[in-house]
C-alpha cells in the first residue's frame, strides 16, 4: 500500500476481465520466481522456451518452486 493510488488504479483498466486475470497470473509467476530465489526474466525465458516441448504430465516441473534451469550444453 506504499504505492501511489494512481499506479494501483491503472490495473483496473487492463482491457477486459480476462486480460486482468492474465496480467495477475503473470505477476504471480514473477513474484513466485523471486520468492524462490530465481531471476524472473531468466525463469520466464527458460519456461517459455521449454513449454512447447514439455510433456503435459511434467508441466508441474516448470512451476517456480520446482523449476531448475536447463543445463547448458
């Protein structure tokens, strides 16, 4: 609540309810990555690169509390 009121109000106008929900989901992932000691940009970049080939049964491995950076080749 330390932010000025006008900054918090900007999120009220995300375009639609779905857009607001998507923004909230992304912000939650970013904050969860931080809380788990990950650099958010590196986390999101790695997850978005791996997501297309990640088996559905192993999607949970990409959540911030279980994520491990991809091994460098």
